[in-house]
C-alpha cells in the first residue's frame, strides 16, 4: 500500500535511485497497490554513470511511475500471499513507455493483469527478468 509521501526505490536504469509519491492516479483514492499509476518526485539520483544509456534525470524532477512491488502482502486467487522486501517503481515517459532500458529487480505477477487495461505495461513485462 503506497500513500502520498511514501518513498520508493527505482528498479530501472533511468538514473534515479529514490522517488517520493506526490499523487496517486487511481480510482482507489488515497492508497495505491501494484500496477497503479502514481506521480513521483525524484529525491535521490545515482552518482556514477554505470550505464552508457543512462538518461539525465535530476533531483526534483516530476515523472509518472508504475508500482511494481510493495511490502504489503498481495493475496492471490490460489490462496498464496506474497510480500516483497521493498516498495519499488519504474519511471515512465509521457507516452507511457518505461524511461529506462533495463529493469533490475523483481516485478510482481499482478502487473500482467493490468496489461489489459494499459498496453504500455507490456513493454515493462518484456524488460523484466524476474517475474514473481
């Protein structure tokens, strides 16, 4: 469960490390979960340019992001409850495609269910190497 002022880790190679949720763009209102779209402000950036395709994001810039994992457990239809270690997100461009070119870390399987509603999430699932 992500609320306003929640800090999330960024798991793509866009150059941002930590972002803060400043607005939730979902029908739920005050709480966002895996697959929801949020507006974030960049709080911390990576200091080294470890990737040649690293984009120049700066502290204080505002982007849209999609939540990929949460610490709060997710109940699945088969009875399993799964929780992750961190709240993570992926930054998006204005057209909805991912800002980075690689995804480093796990992505929740529930993001696949959101593909029917938003086609741009399909690109995220193809970039992800670990889908749990």
